[in-house]
């Protein structure tokens, strides 16, 4: 008898070429120097932020690099949501030191700034020249990522997300040559995250898993990563939000290292899914909110994601059903599964003590039409599984203003 045909999603073509070596486990940050030397690194630029110095991570990274006999220059002036100004300052330091390998240590901001710096050091020009895909003009320096948060998954992506310093609108600058050579995932480093950082980066990872699972560009590879990410993050996020971290006893007291490890792996897998499937309307709506109101990215994501799930349900309800079933909300074929999933996401934001409406975020409703027009112009909007126009974005923004 002939076998049943593959589901249509399994017939979608893809081009999967993993470019980043992943080294995972408690304490693997100590291998940073050896791995950098193995990539030919001699003069290293360590890109980080001042908060990482206070947590002791910058010194830990320096010691690991110097123990391998490497010369290290530090740029620790990265700001949250890095702009073209941050990248330009980083480039000046990199050129002065004539570096030949870059390490991004920190959250998504440090890793994005490191990638942005690499574009300009290696290829010249301005950050705006690389807005889009595949615009690098030659080989780029090897890079190592050492994430200290569990959220963006930037270490798994070849895109640098850099905001224009004047307009504050984010530019996605991607090229396969901009991928990290190595990602060092050490869950111990995530224990020092402040509670708010744990919350907003975690919700970002939640959205990455959910959005990538249903985008128009989804494929069998991306969905494997998306679902693995969701299964790791969904049960672990409430635990890390409740557990206070204790840097003095990072491997035992005051934190659930297994939950932190699951969050970090989940965030990485979700980042790998983005690399293969892109994102959707939730991120399209978050970016204008951050640009106009300086709203933290994860806060904006947490407010908008349930509304986008409900909007997309007519197009991808069965896929949302699979995610809902994965966390025990209902059967996968439950016709109300998308609603259950949206409610579960709202419960996660409540657990994280994050705002649930735009009104709580002091968003001026008079600007909603402008936000909607800008959201419709975002690159990620084209990958949303249900077509979405400015009028649809406006309706979702208005729902999110005072509805949970």
C-alpha cells in the first residue's frame, strides 16, 4: 500500500546551514580563551556593558582570555537597544586596537553591537549600508558570543538589530558572514540577571518560540527549533521569575539552575528558529512602541503577543493547538486552543509582574494610527501567517490599550 503523503508543512523547502558552534554547560565560560585562540584570535575586542562589570562577568571573561595569552581591549559602553552611535564608538576602539577577533559578552544589546561593529570594521561604510540581507562586501572577523541573559537568542542569528540614533527605528542588518563562530552558553552567568531583566528577556524568548512556529516562512527545520524552545521555556519561565538569584551561591542556593539552563537553551533554540523562519506581527508592533515611547522591548512584546495570537488564530489555529497541548492547556484539536494559548501567555506576563495593557505603559492612544502605519512597514510584518495591514495593526493596538 502507498504510504500517506507528508503533511504540506513537511514539503516546504529550506536551506539549512548552521554556522555557529554551540558549547553549553555550567562553567564553559572558562573555555573562552582557548576557543578564541583556536579561531586565530590574538588581539581581542570584548564588547559588553558596565552592568556586566558590576556583576563580575567582564572580569571573568578577561581572565579567561588573558589566561590563553591573548591581548584584550574592552569596549563596555553599550547601551540597551544599541544605536548607530554605540556601534560607531565601538568601531573606533576596535580600529585603534587593530583587533582580529570580537567577543560579545552580555545580553542582546552587547551581541548586536559586536555584530554591528564587525560589519564596519570588516567592510567599512555606515551601519545603514547593511540594512537588509547579504550586504557584507567581504570576509568578516571571527566572533564568539557569551550570552548572560536568556532571551534574544542573538547568539544564534546572523542579524544585528541596530537603531538609528536619530529616528530610533531599528534596522535589521543580516549576513551569513555576520554569524558568531562560537556561542558559549553558560547558565551560571544568567543567575545574576535582575528580576526585571529575567522577566523581559524571558517574555521575548516566549514570543520567539510562538511566532517562529507559525510564520509564513516556517519550515521543518525552524519548527523543530521553535517547538523545542517552547517546551523548554513554557514550564521554566514561571520558575525563574519566582526564584531570586544569589550571585554569592550561583550553583545552589537561591536559584534553580536547571530552570535557568532550560531558559538559556530555549532562548538559543528560538534564536535558531528566527534564523530560519523570521518573526511576525508581534515584533512589528513592538518596534514602534519602543521608538516612540522608549518602552522596553520585552514589555511591548508581552502586551502585544496575546492579541496577535487571537488575530492569527483563523489562519494557524491548529499550530497554536500543538503549542497549547505541549504545556497541558488542552487537547491539540481543541477549537479554543488559540484562546487558551493567549491566556497562558497573559498568565506568564502576570507571573513576571509585567504590564498587561498599553494604558499601564502610559502609551498615548492618540498616536495609535501612527504606530499602526509604522508597524505595517516593519520587515517582520510580511512573515505574519495572516495578512496584516495598517488597519489590522490599529485594531490590535486599540484592543491592547485597555484589554488584557
